[in-house]
């Protein structure tokens, strides 16, 4: 079949079972071929091909609300809803999103880039439907890893209380990004081996055997409602929430999937359909992956599975470098422990976990718990390192505030993917954490400009006794020209290229420091560059010195202006009644789309040429 000719899922309903299987095979090959060129979420989408085909066969999108938790496994859904021709632009600037996006299609009824929101959203849709006296199905698809989140469990609790009609598809592949952990995972394992859907399948086949494949299945279903009802028992953890359960069913068997979804469509009240899938199915490198390497990938060679790009000689992944520094300190200090909310691979903590298994803790997709767990460790004399992406840290704000900062506990937070992250887009850009954390008393916030400074800041963080957040970007860092270790006094900045005749000073942080400095030196520009490595506390002495210098001041930041570095400087100047004039470059009051960093920075006017043009303008800064 020509996948590019698909306009909507309606065509599925006229296809035979054999044709649906052939379509699934074509979709799987399409995904491998296209993602090998663009990069994207491969393994998760290969695992839900038949599942998504069956959902769109049985239900009627967009009238029926079909949506996927997180959304990184919605590529098959995008193909079936007419977007195959956009896949060459996947995750590119102004291209097809790697997640569901309402502006892309009427079939995308919900959008998210974070885990575990689908059940709460589904309940809201179901309640609104009933209040409006409408009639449609609500079908969230949620993975086993996402169900470990407190938010998902909170939603299940309310769903069991409200008892609204909805079909929760529990996509069980034994993994989230990497292997799942925790007590719920053990409970799911028991469900897999308990009363199986296969035990009632014979009864279903007996009722359906004489019927043609298609619309008559709905009529036939009414004759074995009792059989279905008898199967909807022994639901383990789901039944404890007063939510009915049927399964498990083979998530790659279209015949069984269609039967079970058709039965679920006739069910009254909330029901969980437990579907067993294989993450990465159909592509050997993905199928054998147990660490999550094939969850999100760049372009790769299909024949070998090898990436088409690699980390250059003399560089390391920033997350790996940070993890290595923590590991080195853990060799010296047995009280150092590592914590991650389901991001062991993403945060490059595999080596630490292997070396110190009793001092390593994967909390599952539970950022709030991870933060308070770290506080409990810290209050008991341990020195926790909490590795968390900037965009995921947002979920733990209350716990960082009340449980870490309020009690002034020495938790070191490694904020990965800080700043703009590129292809994952607005749900993943790590541009809010400075403004979130800066108001919190006792919190220290820093960002290194290079590997040497990162090493030194990690050591500084573990040598003091307050909450300490270290931001670092997605990507790589040069490690081939490391400087000698030095002590970094908290709250200090450093001037570079500072000459008496300079008329302009650019204040910035992170890797922007060396980027600006290199351009200034190569072009012999009369510009002082300040490495503002600490957002809190500020180097107030330098602020006062710069205010008195008469230089034109430009603050160049790659995060939100609101609550950022320039805001902090202006607040201090206002409180101390220091006259200061500066120009701010940063992200305005908007969400930023996906795309390469260069294109995004140019689009929102925080690219280096724009900053330097302002720096070299005559006259005072506005």
C-alpha cells in the first residue's frame, strides 16, 4: 500500500486481517527507513505498530479520542492519520513533531512531552463528555513505566471513583526508556503470568468463528458479554483502584487485539486492556537493547545499526563527563549516592550503578519522590547526587522547595539538558529552571563554561552543605585540554579579555562564554567578557564594579529572560540603588519550537551575530 496516499484511518475498516498484517509490515519498514535518516524515537514506535492499527480499526478517530502518553510512540498514529509525507521533516525546524501536536492534526487530541499525563487528561475528557451528553470513546495508551508515576496513580484513584466509561490501553513492554524498576513492575509481571486473556480466547473464537471479519464482530460480541465479564476479574493492582481489567493480550496479534478492543468498546465503566508488546519489534538491534540506546536515536546505518555520527576525538557526552566526576568523588567519599528518576541511561549513570549498586537508586518516573528521597538521604548524613533533566525537574518544584531548600539540605542536583535542546522541541527545552530555582532560599545555582570548570564545580558542590544545582547542556564537551584543578569560591565570576579601553562588556554563562570570547579575540574586538558562572549567589562586587566602569553592558543568556541572569542583576541594582544600564538577550515570553540550535537562536534573535551587532553599536545601551 502507498502510505503517502493515506488521508485518515477510515480506510482500515474495509481491510481484511491479512491486509492489516501486510500494512503493519510496511509501516514498520517505513519507520526504520525514515528514522534512520532523520533520527527520532524508533524502538517505542516499532513496538506499537499492530496496537495502533488495531485501535484505529476498531475506533473512529477523531470522534473517539485516541492518544498516547508522552507521545513519542505516536509515529504510527501520524502515518495512519495522513502525515507519512511529512516524515522527512521529522523533528526538524518547522517540520513534523516527534510528539503529538494539536496544530498538526485534528486526530491529535492531546499533546505532551512528559510522562504520565494521559490518565488525568482522559478522565477530564470523559467527564466533560458526559456533562455535555455526548457519546464517544476515550482511549489513552499508557506504558508500564509511566504507570510508576505518582500522577498516573493519582488519576487511577479518581478514575476508579468516578467510574466513567474509558478504555485504558496498558502497553506493557517491560521498559520505559530502559528497564523498569519498583514494586509495580513486579505486580505487572504477576499479571502477565496470571489469568490470561488466552484462557477466554477459545470462548471468543467459538462465538466469532462463523462471522465475517469486520462490522459483524460488534453484533456477535453481545452474545458473549458474560464471557467478557467473567474475564474482567483478577485485575491485580488495577482492581485495587476499582478499575476493571482484561488481559493480557498479545500486542502483535491483530486478530486478538481487534477482538479485545471490540469487547472493551461494549464495556460499562473504566477498563484496562493489558497489551504485551516488544519494544523495538522488527529490527534486531532494537529488539536486543536493554539499556534504552534505541529509545531516541540519531541517523544510523540500517544494515549495521551504527550511528552515522559519533562523538569527536577529544570530546565526551556532557552527561557522561558529569557522571564520571561524581563517580571519582564517590571513590573518595562513601557517603555519595546517585539518584535518577528513570533516566539512568539518559544521565549516563550506568557505570556508577554498576560500580556502586548499593549506592545507586533508580526511582522510576517519579521526580517528586526522587527529590524528597534525596532529602531523606541528605538529612541522614548521605551526600546525594540527583541527576535530572531540566524539563523534568519542573515536576519536583514543590519537593525541592519544601523538602530540600527549606531544610537547607546538601543535595547536589545535576540539571541535564539545560537550555535549548533542539529537536525535541518546546516540551523538552530546559529554559525555565533558573527562574524556578533562583527564588528558593539556600539554593546555589551554577553553570560551568567548560569541562575543567564542571569538574571544579562538582567538587565545590560536594564540599559544602547547602542545596547546589549545576546546570549543563545536552551535547558534548571538550575534554582534551583540561586545566589544573582549582577551588572555585561560591558566587564568583571571572573577567576575560578585559582591557582599560574596552567600551563594551558581555555577561554570559555556560558554553556561550568561550563562544563569545573566541569571536572577540579573533576579531580583536574591544569587548570584555564575563563568565557569570553563578546565578545565585551573584558576584555583587563585580556588578558594582561594572556599573562604575561606564561600559555598555549586555547580558547574553540562552534561557528565559524572566527570572534569569539579567533579572537577578537588575533586582540587585534596584535594591542597592545602583545606576545600571544594560541590554538583555534571552528568550521572551514564549515557547520555543523544535529545530537545530543555530536556527532557533537566529529565529528568536539570540544568535551571536545579533549580540555582537548590538555590542558594536555606537552610544549607550537602551
